[in-house]
C-alpha cells in the first residue's frame, strides 16, 4: 500500500473535474475548431451548396462524425499515455517507423500545399475586404501567423482562435437562419443520395462528376488527417491526464506507464471524460458551422446560379450576404470569412511543423540528438512560410484549385490508415505499454472499434475509387 502511494505521489496527477466543471477546462476543442473552420467551410461548403444544393448535407454530417471519432480516440490515447498521435503511429506492428515514414513523405507535400492554399485564400478574402493586392495581403497574413506560431504559446493561440471561432459561428448561423430550406428539405438531404451536377453549372466549367465537388469538402470538413494529429498536441498543451508537464516532442515514459496504479488510472479515466466532452464540443461546432455555410450557398448562390471560381471566389461568396442585405452584408461576410481563414492558417502553422518535427525526430534520430525539438519546429515553420510566399505568388489567381488539392491530400488520402492505426493504438498498443491494473481501468469501450472500422472503410473507398479521377481533373484544370 505504501509503495502504491509513493508511486501516485511521484506521478502527481491532477484530479479531473466532474459535472459542469468539465466545461471550464474545455480548450483544445476551441483550437481544433478554429484550425479546421476555414477554407472548407468558408469556400468549399458554400461552393458545394451552390452547385449541388442541400442534397449532400448527409456527406457533411457523416464525414464530420467519423473524423470526430478519430480525433477523440487519438486524444484519449494521449491523455492515457502522455504522447501524441505520431508517437502512437511509431508503435504500429511491423517494420520500424514504417507508419511514420508514410506520414512524413505524404505530409511534407500536403503541408506545403495546404498551408499555401490557406495563405492564398486569406489573401484573396483580405484583399477583397481592403481593396488591396491579394498577393500582398496573403504575404502579410502569412507573416503575422508566423509570428504567433513562432511563440508556441498555447494560451495565446487559444484566445486568438476562440475569438475567430465565435465570429464565424455567428456569421454561419445568421446566414443559415435566413435561408433555411425547411425541415422537409433538411430530412430529404439525409438520404445518402448523390445529386447530379446541374446543366447550368456544367456550362460554367464544372465537371459532370459530383464527387469532384463533394470530395474536397469531405476532406476538410472537421479538418483532415493532420487536424486529428494536432488535436492530440492541443490536449498535451492543456495538460490533460498523463500529458501534464510533459511538453511536446516526447514519447511516453515507459517506466512510469508500467508502474501506474489503479488509483492513478482512475484519475486518468476521469480525464478521458474531459476529452469526450471537449471533442464533442468540436463536433457540434463543426457540424453547425459547416452545414450553415452549405445551406447558405444552396439558399443564396444556387438560385442566382453563382459559383465561387478562382480569383473571383471571395467576391462571389460575399454575395451570400450582399444579395439580400446589400454592400454592408457583403463586407460582413468577407470579414467573417477572413477571420476563419486566418485562424485556420494560424492553426496550420502551429500544428504542421510539430507534426513533421515529430516525424523527423522518430525517423532520423541524429536530428533529435543534435537539434533541440523547438528548433526543429521552427525550421519547419520557416520552411512553410517560404512555401507560402511561393504558392501565394504562383497560385494567387487560383485559390479554389489549390484549396481543393490541399483538402484531398490532407483530408482524404491517409484518413483510412489513420482510423486503422488509432484503433490498433487503443486496442493493441496501449494495453502493452500500461501496467496490468491501469490497462484494465483504461480499456476503451467496444464502440470505438466498429466506428473506427466503418471510418476506415468509407475513407478507403474514397481514396481508392474517387480520388484518382478527381486529382486528374484538377490537374487538367476542369474543376
């Protein structure tokens, strides 16, 4: 008994809150939401609604719900072990580091494209708002985001992003309420039917394949692969469970985990409930905002046969408010859209360097030994800032294409594998690295397994069947 008490004192876990007190510690979800509520909602959702109407709301709901389980499952693992999702990937059975190498190779490209897409879109919106050169605005926004991300402060990031999230939620709800199609149409939109692309949209250069319109939105609705990884970082920053005081860029402390007592595990289980609440807040916000923007596009742009296209995307999207409420309404939309895009750029500049720094730390050990993790992070921060500048210059007049490409590369390509890896982490890896007592207490519910399996099947289908023709069409310039 004395030995167990000594172990508990050494771990010094905080007592988790209960009941309504849990909401006082909700924070990672705000950063998560502010990161993923951006181009997917502000540009892709109304664009999809303008072309296909509300008939594809089911795709938004299903996509966000499935990704919610990936993010929540990964965050649960992090709260129980103290390490982020990338370190969990490194524990997958098989050749050493194989899963992390896949993530590293794919997301060097996906990160550059996705962050560049956000900088380009931000420049497009801010430029329209200020009547300035969108390329110059994109560079200024990227530099400002770099300064905030460089500081690495979770609290600063939380405050800034929470304000942006509140702004975009209010904007989305305002639009949705005024153009709401009615509950009958809403129920019909949940029928799992893929509507055809209308003739008028085909006449404006949109492909006949509706998946070319839907897939990018499904990729970035509730964020992509990287967003689910980053959520584990925000959980670390918030000191949930075993993450307390550990900081970023560290694998789990195996000796501590192997000596966890039942009482410590019970405390950690309490922190898992905090994770569930926090992740559910993100789920609700993500669904409301994304569906709101899609309904806005369907209710305002579709009747006017307006499609956000390339350099005129921000101007066309501002018509969501301007058609009904005049010039001031258009300005409000541009302001809210700019806030969402900038907040997403902040989240990506804070998250992607951490993800890739972790990958390099694991795959190339000399980097970890010779370069402090903080400077690895800052190296990637500078790298992505440089790619931002380049992509803004080259793709400044094609924000929609680069956003679609980034959404597919990040949001769909590896998501099926991510669901499988997270399931393996919960059911195979975690029991091995925890003590027997802790493993019994922290055993995940059975519900995680079937839902993660369905997630892998759905995104596996999208990756194998739908991605190839969509990517081909994007490079042909027909989307």
